[in-house]
C-alpha cells in the first residue's frame, strides 16, 4: 500500500511503525474471509482491509478520529484472525492498537460511553473491586431488563446479565508465596494470577498449581503482580496499560533474578498475547525495554509449557471433548496443536468444531460494549460446538468460558482442569461420569 506521510510525521516512532505496517498491505482481501465482523455484517469498513484504509487516512492526514472511524474500530474484536490469514505479514494488532490510542487521545466519546469505559477500566483490572461489583450486581440483576430498555443505561443492563449468579470465594492460589514441587524438582515457574479470572473461576489456577507441583515444578506467586493490562490496552488507555506492564515486569524480573524462572505461566490466553507483547509495548522506554523483552521471552501458556514436560500417555477416558481454540491462543500466540495433543495424550477424544477460526464474541469487554454483534457470534459458535456431539467443552481463556457458558448447557472447563484430573487430580465439577 502506498503511503504519503511527511518526514516530520515519521519522526514519531508510533507513526513510523504504523507506516511500515500499512506498506505491507497489498489489498488482497484474504482477511475478509476470516474476519468475524465482516462475515457477520458484510460491510467492507468492518473488515481489516476497510479499517486499514480508515486508519491510514486518519494518520496520514494527522486528523482527530471522527465518529465513522470510531464506530468501525470499536467493532473490531482484535481476534487477529486476519493476521493468521494475511499472506503479507501485516501486523494488524500493532496498527489497531495505535489507532485506539489515537482515538482515545483525539476523540471525545458521548457521555454514556465515557462513563461505561471509565467504570470498566476502574473495576475489572482490580480483583477486589471486581468482586464487590459482582456482589452488587446480584442485587441489581432484577433491574437488568428495564435498564436495557433505557438507552443511557443499556450497557449497565448488559453487565448485570453477564454477572454470574454465584461468586466463588477468594482462593489461596492467588496469595503470594512459593508452592513447592511434590516430587523431585524439575523446574521453577511464576504464575500469573491476573484480575478477572481469579474472581470468576479461581479453580483454573488452583488446577494449574496442583498439576505443576505434582509434576515436580515449583510455582511462585510473586508479591505485587497484577492485571496484565490487556483490558485497558484494548481500550486505547496506553498509560494505564504501560503502568500495569511495568509493575509486572519489575515483579517477574525480581523473581527471576532471585531464584531463577524457567517460564512465566499464563492460564488466560488473552493475557498471554499481551504479556508476550510487553517487549514491543515498552520498546521505547530505556529503563524497561530490555527487561520487558526478557519477560516476553519467558511468558508461556500453560499448555505450551506442559508440552515440554513429556507427560505420560493415559488410559482412554471415554469422554469426548470439543476443543474451542481461543482467538488469543490460535491467532495471537499461534498455539494450535499443543492443547489438543495434551488432551489426547491424557486419554480424551478431541473434536474440532466447524469454523474454529471465528471468535466467540467475548474479546475482553467486547460482549459488554458491542452486545448485539457479540450475541450473534456466540450463537454461531455454540451451534458449531454443539454439532460436535461432545460431552464437554475445553478452552484456554476465561473470557471464552464465561461467554460460551451463557449460550449452552454443555459443561465447559479450562484445558488445564481436565489435564489436572487426568494426571492425578480430582474430577472437576461438571464433568460427566465415564460410561
């Protein structure tokens, strides 16, 4: 793609990077076939190619974002299916990240949107606040239907609908400390506790820690670690995202330097995609560039790390698992085979749903901010999953788990919960008895 940025514009490293990305695009349109919003809406401006044109025009002309640009960028899920499809290596992720930051800096959203986004940014990254908000949501849930009929309150009604009926107790798995290997020590890792996941489903990290320690891996939960920054990063709140990244980099580097780390284990693939990008996010910060790159190199999805441990093959479980590959897993981190191979090796029969490349519609806060498109994608995903006739669904992302669970009666678990059971742990709640 030909670009016409001025030399002065290209002195901005963010603009210079975006210009390089734009030049790689050859207008081929392969991305349109795998873009969930284009497949759903059929609008060229709701495809990666269309959004690239909008971003190019906005950045080249050095103008503030307008309503049209914001509408179509906001509809992007950042599923990154376009990057898997693109034959030219266009880094759409970094381009749309830049566009969102530009929107946040130059566009004044309507009051309702500003309020909603401020609430999400102030609550979701903080487990304590999030837990309190969910408790309050239980009281407000009877008002959800009425709130959704009032335009100004509609998004808050959507939030009430999404809030779980039951809230798990705070888990000891999130407490700072060291979990010793239960057999001969073969490794040492840190584990991300995160923000939303330990509130919504603490059993995921509990299962990961149980499994790792049984396999001889010492697990560290460092003091001071927190939200990875993904939620605010995708909202264009650059400084808040970088602050989260710096905090975690400091914590993990200290853990690595004091006791050594083989990996930083992540059980939420959306977080994994962001943490693996810390090196890029902080590349212009001389105090953090090298440390952030080191953290990104250590970051591993739990299945990515388990695949290196040569786990023994288990007896068949007579349980069929539909494996839903989260977008942040297959497109963001390019991890496609490891989770399924681990499940098969653990004795499960694994089936792939049709249209596995398409997003389920969760995408961080997308199901709150774009509920209609999200609901359409969820229905399509659930239909394809249920067509597998599996007994249970497995996936590697808490967002996908909560999204899909609201659309089907099929039980859904994190992949590591099934692996923990297969290698000596207790049967997870919701797993059907073996025939």
